[in-house]
C-alpha cells in the first residue's frame, strides 16, 4: 500500500486527453471510379484514411510545433526535458550534482534542431481516428496538461482546415 501511494503521489505523471471532432465533406467526383480500381474498399473509407494520414503527417505536425512553439516545451523536446523523478536518470543526476556541485546544463540547440527533435514526441501525442460508418474524424491529443491538450487538438484541426481551404 505504501509503495502504491508513493508511486501515485510522487512518480506517476497524470495524462490528459482532449478530442476535437471534424466533419469531412463528402465529394462526388466522377474522375475515376475508385471502387473498380480498389475492390472491396468504399470511396468514403479511402477518403477518410487519406485525411487521417494528412492530419498526422510530418508536415502538419511540424506546422503545429512551429506555430505553438512546442519545441520550447520539455514535454515535447527531449533535449530540454528533465528525467522523471525517482528514475535512474534523475537519481544519477542528483548524485552527480551532489558530488560536483554543478547543475545539469541544457544543451544549446538552434530553433531548427529543436523543431526537428520535437516532431516525433508531438506526433506520438496526437491520434487521429475515424468514427465508424460516418464522415467524422476525431483528433485526440494526450499531454500532461488538460488545457495544453485542448489547445493542441484545436490548433491541429485549424491547420488541417486551412490546408484544405488552400488546396481548394
């Protein structure tokens, strides 16, 4: 019981998920009969899967990282992240600072290096899924802060909508 209490109060990091729902516009185009090319797949499934891939693409995530400056956030940038409390890395860091008297230094990064190192962690925090038998897409973002999760999910949806408007 004591170990479980210690873990919950001191070690475990709460995670919060926020979801934004988008409606995909159904388009009737007679350019190619896709069902004759890809048998067994409906055009709406193909379209929605394509949109899911666009939402979670590296380019879309990079826009998000730059726009919200997520590269400055330790949750998304490994270079400035501190090891979790009571982890091996944290214990080593504490022992090293006791012996040497130095505090750990944050490595110098250019903005471009910080952005590139933040894209992977940001992409892992984002999940896009389709709602079964609908033209709806849910964008879910999970972070350590509920407000941050909501802001990121909404902003990613806005970037996606802006990209769709630009394409049209």
